[in-house]
């Protein structure tokens, strides 16, 4: 294995990388940098919390309610026979 690694690679195709590959990598890198900068600008504009400033209207509707529970009111008590 060490003998194989010590040999200098030679051949007709060695060292013939396309400049188009470098161009594609640079375009992807520039796009990534621009997307990260844009995301940071948008994140700075967000509030610290999403809690409402005046929760009274929402709280009134939420008091005593549980999701999926239906309140049933009986008008007359059942009589057992």
C-alpha cells in the first residue's frame, strides 16, 4: 500500500481538471454566502418573542376550554325508574 502511495501518478488524464468545475464551485459558494447574509437580515427583524402584547381577548376564549372536549348541559335530571 505504501509503495502505491509513494509513486507519482502519471498518465494522459492526470492534472486535467476543467476550469468549469472551479467556476461551478465558486458560483455555489457565492450563492451560499448571499443566502446566509439574507437569512441573517431577516432573523434580525424578528421579535424576541411571539407572545401577544395584550392577551386578554385570546385568554377569554381559552379559559376553561380544552381542545376536543365538548361541554354537555342537561336541562332536566334523569329520573330512574
